C-alpha cells in the first residue's frame, strides 16, 4: 500500500463525510421550515401568549399538534408570569 493510495482514500473519506453532513443539515432545514400552524391560528396564539412562547411550544410539541402547541404556550406564559411576581 503506497502513501498515494492512503492519501486518496483519506480524501475520499473527507468528501463522503462532508456530503453526509450537508444532507443531514438540509433535511433538518426542510423539516423545521415547514410551519405546523395555519397563519391565522399562529397569529392568534402569538397575540394571546407571545411569539416567544409559541416558538418554543412549536419546537417542543409533535409536528402539527395544535392543541399541544396552545397548551404548551399557555403553560410557558403562566410560568413566566409567576416567576416575575
């Protein structure tokens, strides 16, 4: 086994790892870019609980579970209000 073949194998491994990392990042970007809430419902929830609470709730609830998002946003707002008092 020569140094040239080992070097070529190393280059190939780096390229394969880079492509795999890019595909992993891309799949996450596509998943998180999809909005599980209709625009009017999201605007309503943001008005009631705040944008920060709705964003955190969307991240912590199963995709498309609107009841969970509303419940979690409400819980977050109540928790923050209690902490402030």
